């Protein structure tokens, strides 16, 4: 269910003109919405028993089902939720039948994603569009998760044949250096956010650019998780995310060998 707006109280002080104006706008919007809905139901609804429900949107998925790429509107349909309780979905474009990942987030760094994607170190970004309620819909190329696995799985699943850390380290370092040279930080460089190919090739993809951004501007969000994750001591709500923090977490995952 989508919330259409904030909860408002009708007990407004007579002198609070801003709140009174806001209430008036809400009631005006509701009145227009009711009029439009009545017209829609009177003219567009097919009688019960005659409707073809096969093309109706699935209520289990978000309502947004199109994005704009290079000036062209691309329609897609949702196929599955990527992980339980996540806001990442697998979609399929209509016509081309390309699979895509569709992610919903309240913050995202397009610039950081594209810097890494340009080097082949992130999935191609197709769109990042603002939708209702200060949320963004991020659409990117699909990644074959039978081949690319989170590097954190090296600890939890010994059957996965990852390339050696010595081979992976310079590739991840190149991606981080490219971000830093562009005056950007990743901000959440955990092994979970490093996807590694397990097909015999040495390829990596960085994901999760929700906290990424410009140096001096990007800040840590509320409730930074430190449980079981080694982070810099300064990685706390509201603090500036620094390049040194990326390097710290990089060295936790890929410690230098003598």
C-alpha cells in the first residue's frame, strides 16, 4: 500500500496560516481525486466477469514499471523479488526481454556508479529516477548471480571457488582509486558489496552506491551497522565519509601481505 501523504491534524491554531493552507491544498486534491476516480470507474472499468486480469499489475510489486533511458521510455514487468525483505527486484523489459535489476532507495550516487561502470567494475546503470516520497528507482543491467557471488560468501560457503585475494586486490583497488580520483567515496565497502566472478575469470563488480557521494558532502546515515563489521571509529551517523574510511575497509578485506 502506498501512502499518498503525511498524516495531518485538523486542530490547527488560527494564526498558523501555513498549516491551514496545507490542509486546504490536501482537501482540494482529495476533491479532485474523487471526481477523477468517479469518472474512471464510470467509463473505464470492465464489468465483472468480462475483464482480462492477466495484464493487471501484480500488487506484490511496486507500481513503477517504466524508466527513461537516453530519452526513450522503456516499459518493464517485475519477475521476482531478488531477496526476501529487500527493495531489489528482477525485471524484464517489454519487447527486448532484457533482464534488469530494479532497486528502490532514498539516496543514490549516480556519479559513483557510473565511474565504476565505465571501468567495468559495476553493472551498467540504465536509469535513476526520483519517484514519490523522496525515493529513487534505480535500474541497472542484470547480473548473473550464479556466476557473480558476494565476496562475503568465501567465509560462509567453502564450496565456492573464488579467485585468490592477491588477484582480486588490485582490481578492487583500481575501482576505489577511480572513485577517489573523481573526488568520490563509496562509503560502505563491505565484502557483501563486492561481487566476484566464480567462473574461472578474475572479475569484480562493486554494488550498493546508496551512501556514496562527493568528498566532504557524503555523510553516514542513521543506524550504521557495526555488528560483525569492522568499520572506522568515525563511521557514525552524521559524520563525513572520508577516503580514508574506504581504504580502511579495503584493507580489512584485503590485508597487505609482506
